[in-house]
């Protein structure tokens, strides 16, 4: 049915949604200090405002991708926009920090419905020879949202207070929904009529809940390590269960029998795990070691997502002209190089070295991201596109959690729970260098997985 659908209109709808989700994520980060003051919230509660959204999205991404394959990707996408927008409206009226945390969970569920279907919709509409360019533009809109969030969010919080960020989610969400109703005419449900695997979905949700809760609190003691291991065991149990289920939420054969699909997802997991923690470290480095204020540090760090936003469409077009897997592998090589450069930074390093790191990583990720998604979505039958889209987004969130887990362990070894002060700058820099070298090694391992699929 994709021939009756306007490709340009589809891309506009997808890009609007792709801008909205990360924009809200990064804008809320800027608003957290104001929210904390208003509700007298603890640092842990403020952290939950962010992590609850990521946790919710991680739990539901795979299930929502499968729902899209069965009931229609357009329908799940539209319900997701409605849920995300309504949650944003409720958040603007939050009466306590606890109510915010609950509503962020609901917003994460809406976000998962959108992110699990958007790439599948693009691939359903665009022919293979235009797929890379379209995915590149869709990925660029994500980075545009990340880039604009801190600037626009900061201006809104300063002028009108933190609630204004959630107020603007309502008209933005309403415009996206209205545009999808008017322009997104097609429907794609190649698995229509198949039953939904509720048992597998619940096992997966429980495993992810334990894994992320444990991994986020590894510095809290034995219970967190036990929960992390229980979550890992739960994921293994989920894979065994799915291999024995007739209509699974995740067809394990796609991973077992399709080397290109499996290796591409592993490459994505390792790439996100390797690159997500860099901004975290450089933000602390610029403010604590170099003495910049938050605005100055933010202005420097925004360079990476801007480069990703500008060059992702071009890199998508490269993936249409050349082997997408090769383009993605070159991108991973650049990311590993950028991480290697970052690992040489010390207290006396010039800011230009930080800028060089961000530029290299920005180019590397632009070369990797949309070509890798193109390989993933092009390597499987169309009836599994929703599951593939959800799994790719799951690799991103699990990679981010893996990155923060590595950071937590390294901080506990080098810093021992101490705050970052002039007296502990040496330990902090040791932590940063060790983590960045670890990330560089992860990226190099990812290159081998990426190379492993090129022969196909």
C-alpha cells in the first residue's frame, strides 16, 4: 500500500515526531534544578524523572514494535503520539515529584510506541535505493531535537518556569498527530491476525526492569549487583522462551540464522555503549577541571549533535550509493579514533582537543547511525519491520545503560564515593581516561562485528 502514500508527507510526520521526543528529553534535563527547588526533591528523585522515562521506553519498545506488525504501524504510532502528548499536558500540572515520576513513565510508554514504529514506516514507504537518504533525514531530526532542547528549554525555563516545557509538548504533539491523520494514509500490518505474545512480553519487561534498576545503582551494594545478574538471567530465559513460542514477540531465528541482522544489532549496542558516556565525562571535565559555567560547557558540547544532524542525510545518501555496512563500519572506526583522542585529555589539554574529539565523534556517528539502521531494516522480511525497529531502539537504550554502568564501576574504583573537587581532580581524570579507553575498546570490538556482515 506504500505506493499510495506520499513519501515527503511520511518523512515530515516521522521527522516531527523524531524531533519532539529527544527535544523533550534534553529540555527536561535543563529544567531539573528548577523542578527540584519547587518540589524540594532529592537528587535521587530528580534522577528518577530522567531514568524512569528511559526505563519505560526500554520495557515497551520491543512489544510496541510487534504490536505495530500485528495491528498496524500507523495506528500504534498515532496512539503513541496521543499518549506522549497527554502525559506532557499532565506533567505541566504536576503537583509533586512523585506524580512527575509516574507521568514520565506513561510518557516513556508513549515514546516507545512512536520510536518502535517510525523507522519501520519509513522503510515501508521508501524503495531500497532511497532508503538510506530517508533514514539519514529521519536520524538528523533526532539530533536536531537533542541540539535544540538545552537552548530552547533553558530559555523557556528562565522566562516562564519549568512547566512551560511541558506546555509546549501539547501543541507540538497535536500538530504531529493532526499531520499524521491528514498525510499518513497508508497502513502496514504484515503480521495481522497473529496472536500477541503476552507471556514473552512480561518476562522481557521484568528482566529489563531488574537489569536497568540494578545497573543504575551498582554503587549501592550487593542488592544492585544481584538485581543486575537476575535481569541478565531473565533476558537469557526470555530468549529461550521465545525460541519455543510459535508467535514470539522477538523471533529468535532472526538473530540465530541471519548474521547480518544479528551483527548489525550487536554493532549498534556496542557503538551506543561506547559513545553515550563521552558527553557525561566531558561535561564534568569542562566545568570542574576547566572551570567553565554550564552555559559555556553546553555550547561546546552541542557541537557533536549539530555535526550529526547536518551530516546524517549526506551519510544516508552514501549508504544508498555504496555498501551501507561498509559506510557504517568506517563510522565506527572514526568513533574509535575520537574515543582514543578523548582518552589523551588531561588537566592542561587545550579546549581545541575537546572540540576535535566532538567533531570526530560527530562525523563517526553520522556515518554509522543511519547506514546501520538501513542494513538492519533491509536484512529481514517486511512482516518483522516493527520488531526490527523496536529492537534497534532497544539496543540504543541498553547501550546507554551499559555505558553508564561502566562509568559507575570505574568511579567506584577510582573515586570511592568522593565528590569532584580540586583535591580529587587527579582521580577524576584517571577515571575519565580509563572509561574512555574502555569505550574505545568496545568500539573496536564493534568494528569486528560490523566487518563480519559485509561479506553477505
